[in-house]
């Protein structure tokens, strides 16, 4: 399929890297870091929150929580200029 890109993100690794660098992150920071839309970045942060890696601090910012255990992957599909959340793969 032309224009389709699949990216898999290890959320545990992403959260660990973010936690080492700073205590709070915004949706726009994650969007820039991952090269995705702010909507998709918000979904990534919401998933980190549901897994216990982050806590919502304000409308667009999240507090990163101390190290944790467990792993999950988040699959994103980028179709041309639009990026959409597809599903979470549990291992």
C-alpha cells in the first residue's frame, strides 16, 4: 500500500528515556520527538498514563513517574500526512 508507514514504539523504553531527561512533558514535545501529529502524541501520552508510566498534569502536559516494570508496544500507522492510532499489542 503506497504511503503507508508502520512504526512500533516500546512504551517502557520511551518512558524511561523521557524520565531520565525531565519530569514533565507536553503533547507538542512528544509530537516533535516522535515525528507525529499532536493528536497521535496525545494518544501515546494517554497510553503511557493508562500503563502507569505518566500522570496527567494539565490539559497538555504529563508528569512522568519513577521507574516501573512491564512492557507494552504501541503501533502507529502513518498514512500519507495523517497518522492514526491502530492498536496496542500486548505480549
